[in-house]
């Protein structure tokens, strides 16, 4: 159950969102899609937290492990997003 909650469902959320947003051929398009998925991933993580607190789930490490990887991934994605956005702005000005 732990692996289902922490690996399979988040990957499924990303894949569904990727198909809903459309395919992207460039690197920046993939970063944009992942940035747009982040709020849903945090929503899913906090849903897991509340389900664990109300004893509907009995996997006490699911929320902690999901947040352990989600926070650094979010920071890295935001840094890459602003770096690429800044590079594109410099190319347009030149």
C-alpha cells in the first residue's frame, strides 16, 4: 500500500496531466507541465496527511516520504523554470 500511495499514484497524476495538457517537444514545455502539476501533488500529499490523521490509511510514512521528495523537486523545478525563462528573455532582447 505504501508504494501505491507514494510512487504509483503520483506518477499516474503526472501522466494524466501530461496527456491533458498536450505533448510538448521542448524541455521548457516539460518543465511548464511539471510546474503546473505541483499544486495537485501538494494537494494529494495533504490529502494523504489528513487521511492518515483520521485513521483511514494505516501507512504512517506515506505523507513524510512524499513531502521529502516533493519539496526539493519543487525547488529545483522552480529554479530551472526561472533560469530558462530568463535565458529566453535575454535571447529576445538580443
